[in-house]
């Protein structure tokens, strides 16, 4: 089972890194392979995602990992995974219950 990528959460983590470094969108974009400020804004708003190379660069700037950018902390990831599993189990129970009735 894989969790879906939450673009808005990734965008919030990217924005947090930019703000922690005191960078404007323009400055940040320039550090990320010359990305236009509108592209950096789209990442922060969760409209689109940086490519793999840019994700690596953002992680390096933030002193973190690509995994953290994509999934958040291990605790956050575990909570999301448990919620998703619980949802699937509830769906399976309702399907099985209908088959028994």
C-alpha cells in the first residue's frame, strides 16, 4: 500500500524552508536551478511539484531529506498510513457485511 502524495503539504514544507532561509520567491527559484518565481509559487501552493533534481536541491537547502519533503516526519507518515489502513478495513468490513446479509 502506498500513500498518495499530498501536494499541499509538500508545498507547505517547501515554503517553510524558503521562509526559514529568509528568501524571496525569486531568490529561492534562482537557487533551485533558475526556476521562475511563478514556478516556485506553484510548488508552495501545491499546484505542481518540483522534479527530482529540484527536490534534492530544496532538501539540501533546508538541511533535510527528500523523504521529509514528500511525506513529512515519520510520525506524520505513520499517522496517515494508519488512517488509510483503517479506512480500507472499514470498507472491507462493510463489503463483507453486505455479502453475509
